[in-house]
C-alpha cells in the first residue's frame, strides 16, 4: 500500500481525504490518505515520514522548497509547491494550484485577455498570478507590500495596496480571493462593499473552500454575479495531483460526481 497525506496548519477542515479516497477507489489503487498537522517551521518533517507523496497547504507552500530534491518548472518559476512526489532522485515539488484554478474558471468565463484582480500575496496568490498572467493582465491587492512586489515580479503582474481595491474594482473581469479570509477558522473581510462596484458580468472566485459558500461568494451571488467555489478549484488541482502521484489523469466526467459526493 502507498501512503499519501496533506501537511499544513490547520488541516482538520480539509476535503482532501474525500477527494483522493474517491479517486483511489475509482481507479483501484491500493493507497491511503491522511491529514498531518505541522505548525509553521516544521515543513521539513514531512520528508522524514516515509510518505510516497504529500500535498502542502498553508503555511508550507514555500517553506517546503529547501527540503526537496528538485522542482517542476512551474513550481520553480512561481516559488510555490502544493504537491510533492517521491521519485527516483528524491522528493520532487510541483504546483497544481494554477491548473485547478484555470479548470474551474474556463467553463464559466474567458480566461484570456481579462483584467484579473487577486486579493493576497501568499502561496495561493503566487500560483494564481503565475497561471493567469500568461494571457491576462493581473493585479495583486495586498497589505504586505514586500510580499506583493515579490509575487508580482515573479509572475509578470502588477500590485496595488489593498486599500485601493474599492476605487479600482470596476475595471475587474475576474476577482479572486487568495487569502484565508472567510475560512471557517479565520476572520472574514471587514467589508464586502467593493462588490457593489464590480461589473455584473464579472466572475468572483474564492480559493477558500470551507465553508463552501463563503461570505464573499454569498454577497456576490446576491448581486447576480457569477461565482466559482473553492471546492471546484480544489477538485481540479486534486485531479492534476492524482496524475502526478499515479500516472493516471482522471476523467473530467468524474468531477461532477465528486462534487456531489463531497457537498452532501
């Protein structure tokens, strides 16, 4: 049997066991998946646990990098890792966050030639900016100026202080929350008034998936604005991760079945 896990802090809310358990069963793979809470500063512990692979969530998407043998080109370019696989020469880091985001956006909105606004400057914002800046104009809005400048430079994006979101948001086509704001165990946005200035044809995406309907998504829907749930992105990146771990790319036809299963 092979052993996989999610490392992060917190991890108790994670839907990853349900996603990978579903896929392991569908494809007859003898493997299990566990949740391992590792506080910040202990990312390196994961490479000593004998795992065949593991997923990384906050706060380890960057901290894990020094402990890996190599990175995929995308992970190296964005400086963020969310999937690690044990291979011939050691643990190799990958990033599937961007593909998960794109796979969730494409069915609902054009992902080319758009003005994309991303709230945040951490690992999730990094992967989102890197993936979308290839074919779109991307602007990061963040409190942490140093982190935002670093992410913007690496991704080929722009950055603005978070306080400027209200005055700029009318020009946004796709708005993405890449912070923990709204997560069950975290604080929410101080105000969502900026949504009232958003074009009704825009798309609002929340990378938070617990709760499934965050305050951000609920407020956007009340204004008639289309949304993408964090669960949709999580499933997309999970399918890409499964392919890295097993060599099998799951059929897109399974996404709806999995969504229904984990949202019951």
